[in-house]
């Protein structure tokens, strides 16, 4: 007896529906995984900032409650015979006593031992290359997988406009895209004296530059919980809101993502080509950056249009489009801002 029943298969429409459903589910899965990985990487970077804050607190406890300087210059102290440990290596030549917060923490905690650099990374027979100065870009040419404790676990998303490989404050910025991203210290805490080149130095012709270094203590600050110390940056280990002459300049804190956003230059004139150093390296689209406040808590912030050093108001309320309007201060840290 012949079986006339035909085997029923999938129609083209049914196959297309199945493929579409699989594609949608795959897209949702990829999105969920991507978000999960991004959240995990952000959490790792936040943990790195917490570790840095612990080291900062240890240094402060041993130095009369002072806030860790963003940068220093101990050349005068060395010339006067004071014992100097930080960046005291004569192989550094002109930079022998000039450095940043990373050098202080690295040297103060003898981290060259922790990271095994006291045994294997000799520049010559009698010179330990990274004993008194923290590793910079040069470490990656020797150890490509080196995990710098003072940088983010996420890479720099882009290069700076500068062409020198030296990070600020030593040069114009670094071309280090895809390397460990910088955490930059707020240069409000620049401890250099007037004679050492502090941007607030009195440059009047008859003035005698002070040789006293500038240190802030936590007791001098109005609100440590609102005072910014570290922020994600592409340019180096410090970030300033003043020019070398001491004029206010917000440009380093702004980035327009190629959209022609407005910033303010020294003369408060419109500038449609700001040079931004903040790196919004977490998340999607324009992304977000992490900020370490001096009380140890971490804020994750989306881009802002102005730094807001003068705490602008919008209809009687703080302007949330500015960083200071969000309750985070960069300047005016030792007095109340109304």
C-alpha cells in the first residue's frame, strides 16, 4: 500500500522568523555580556582608586595630615643638604628631584620591591632604574604586561594632541592609546614653591619668589567629600585648571567629542576647539569617567560642558551641566563656595 503523505518541512517564512528570533536573542545576549564586562572593568578601576586612596592616607598619616602633593620640586631642598629619597636618581638629570604623586607613593612604599624591579630591571651594573621614580611608559617596553598600580585597569581611549611621549607635567602629554589609562591628580595640590614655578607665584618684578613649598592639610579643606583629587585622563599624571601664568583655564577639563562644544579660554571668549584631557573610558557612547574624592569615595560622571569654578546657578539651583554644579570641586577648596 502506497503512503501518499508528504513529509512536512519548514517554509521559507518560518525559517526567516526563526533566524530573526535567533538574531534578536543573540543581540540581547551580546549586549548583556558587553554591559556585564564593562561593569566588571569599571569595578576593577574603582578598586584601583580605593587602593590608591589607602596609600594616600598612609602617606598623610606620616606627614602631619598633609594632602599628597600632585607634583613637587625638591631641587632647592637637595641643594640645601636635605635628605631626598623621591626621584633622587642622578640618571634622571634635570628631572632628578621633580616628580608627581605617583613617585611619592612608589618610593614611600618601596614598591620597586613589591613589583620585583629590584632584581631584574637594571639599567646598568650599579643603577636600579625604578627605585626612586615610579615607572612611566618606558616600563612597557621591558614588561609589556606590567600592571601599573597608579593607572586604571582600562586603557587610554585616545592620544593627546601633543607629540611627545612624556606625560604631563613633564611634557605636552603622552601618545599612549590602548596602554593603561592615566589617573591624573588635581594640580590644585601642586606643592612647588613660587621659586620652583608654582602657577600662583607672584611674578611682579620686585617680588622675591618664596622658596617655601605649598602643602595643604585635610584640616584646611572646606569639604574633603567634595574635593576632587584624581580623575581619568589621557594626558598624564596631573591635570590643571590654571595656565603656567596662573590664569584660569578650563580647557584641559573639557572634551567635545568632535561635536563643537563651547568651552572658555583665558579671556572668557568662546572657543569651539577645546583641548580636553579627561578620558571618558567607561560605558558606551560618550562614556563616563571616575573621580576620586579626598574622603575616599568614588563618583562616576558623564561629560560636563563646563568645569564651573565659579559654581554657576541655574534658576537658583546648581547647574548640573557643570562639574561643580554636581557637587564636585576642583578649585576653591579651602573656602566655602556659595
